[in-house]
C-alpha cells in the first residue's frame, strides 16, 4: 500500500504557529505615564510574553515633541520631531497594541480598527463606551460581588455599608452594588452628591448609622481637598474605611482591596497570545482581574476597634503597622 505524507501540506501552518509560539510576535506598548503601578503591569506583561515589545510613554513622547517644536519655533537648529504615534503604529503594524492606562487606551480607541488592542490598568472601562470589536482588556477595579463577599469575611460584624458617589460618574457601580448587597445580606446606604463640597455633610449623615465606609474611585468624592478629610473623619468616628488603593491605607484607612498590578500585565500577555494564536473568534470587551491584593493597617484596626480575624491578617499581602494620619 502506498504511503501518503501530509507533512508538506501542513508545514506552512506549522511554521506560522511556531513563529508566534517560539520566536515571539510584535507588540507596540503605549504607557500613559511613568508611575509604579504601570511599570509593574508592564513587567508582568514582559515576564509572561515572548513578544518583541516596542514601548512608548505617551507623556514623554508628547513632551519631547513639544520641546523639539518649541526649539524649531525659536530658530534653533531645526530637528524633525518624533512624529505621530498613530501614524507610527499604522506604519509598523504590530500584531498587538498594548495600552497601559486610560490615556493610552483613549489614544488609540476609535483611531485604529484593524489591529487588536489589549488594555489594562483602566479603572472603569464601561464609562468609555468600548464597542469596537478589536478592543479587549482587563479592568483595574474588582467585581462588586467579589468585594462584597470579601468584606463579609474581613469584617464579620459588617451589616450596613455606606458609600458616597456622584451618579454622573459611578451610577453603574452603585446600581450593581445595590443588587449584590441584597444577595450578600449587606445593607447598602447610599449618599449621592453633585460636587466635592457636599462630601462632609454626606459623611456626617452616614456616621453612626453604617458599620463601614466603602470608598469607590469617584473623581467627585476623592479630590486633593477631600482626601485627608475623609481619612480623618473615618478615624475620628471609628468608621472602618475600605478603599481601592494602598495609598489610602498608608494614610490611615483600614484596608484596601485591589487588583494585583503585575498579574494584570500577566493576564494581558496571556490574552494577547490567545488573540495572536487565534484561539477564539471573539473576546469580551471587559475582563475581571484574576488576582487581588489585600492591605490592612493594623494600627487603624486597633485604634477604631475593628474586629479582623487573625486568618485574614495572615492572608493579607501587607499588614501595615503604622499610621500617618493623626486623630
């Protein structure tokens, strides 16, 4: 019987797959700015990706172009600026565009439609109407359900949770939280505000009625002016302050429950490989973080009398034993 050899027929496909899996694919990474969380996400991407990565810092890129243009306007030696990032991307045509941070995502959203865009480190992607079929990524914020369930474990005495918000910014979060609170048995007491000047009165209305204050990423609630006031108010009223950022915990909040930045980069790398390898025909526009960080300020816990189980303290990523805010 005559043997049939099929290897030559599949060789081009095999070589194509191997070129992606073994030798990498091309990525242009746009980073909003140079801050530690974005750097950690980029490191996570690099560590779990075999891609050839060309990185651009949007802030630095714009500043360098401005300096060159200003120098040219001052009749100095005329130099060519670095060009337009969108045109650079369209010319180089990478396999993936990685957008780290909101500014990076908005830089390419709606401007490039034929190259896959993977984002991470974006707090509330829902706010930005991501309907383009070539955009997918991982949100920075955790699911409301996961936060609520975790809070019941971290604070066993929690029955009523207070939250301040501006409906124009975070109504989608509050709407979801209201539904989830019924499932978890936690009463959600909401205080809607229109401007930051209303924050003190909203806090006073909540004090004495709620077992903890849930601080969400709302730009009306959290400002440079309100930051210290919220933390000090919570301490003075023995109110556990639950936040989304370790920076608040260092300043005196009780705890933060947030996404792991490095792991967001890892998720973005895995997602990028799946897209390049065409493992699926489509991907959700928003994915949830897979790994979280719990940071607790034990001094604050002792000061306000918060009852946090020892096994929770043992499992936290960090337990800070200092407090910078004064009562």
